[in-house]
């Protein structure tokens, strides 16, 4: 990595980052996973790869924030619920196993209907409204979008 990068304006480095990300995404879309085409057990040394990028436009947005999200640990909830149900351990575990088997057979629509019919959806919504919504908002760094990116790659051996 060149040591003069600290002297390059942030907008130029952002353009390079956004451009290369877009170019790599397009490359993967066009050519697939290049590791599938590479020969294994071969080492290339002293390569020089020159990249030239042209970009029609780069847009840098503003820092924002977003509502907090929370991943509810349903298996932990299931464990706590089983412990509190008052059933014997063996009966509770059988109920959990049977419920897991039945739940695996439900499609997405049936799962949503089950959530609504049993009141689980209402409980989850209430939890989110009372607990999750009070969490600090999550900061989001400015968006950087590049368009009209062309990358030319030239490679050779070091002289």
C-alpha cells in the first residue's frame, strides 16, 4: 500500500472505494466466482497489477440514524417458557420437540396466522414497543454511491 494515501482527499478515496466495490460486484456477476477458474497449488510472485478507474459520478450522502432493531432469541425464550410452564421436564421437552417438528412443517403464511391466533404476535409487538423502541437509535454513516464506473486491469511481472 502506498504511503501517500493520507495526502489524498477523502472524496477521491471514497470514489475509489465505491468504484471498486461496484466494479467487483459487476465482475462477480459477469464472471462468477473466479476461484473456480484458478488453478490450485500455484504461486505467482512479483506481480504488478495496475488498475485504472473512470467514474461518471459519485454521490456522498449525509450521516443518518435508524430505529434500533433487536433479534429476539426465540430458542432462549422457548427455554425460559418451558422452565416456567410448570410441566415436568420430560413432558415439557416432549412438548417442545413436538412443537418444533410441527413448526417446521408450517409455511410462512401459516406461521404468521399462528402467531396472530395465539397472541404471540401481539406479545412480540408489545415487547418491541415497550423495550426495543426505547433503545438508542443506530448511527448510519453517509452513503457513497458511484455510477458509470469502468475499471481497466493490466498485470505483468515485476521488472
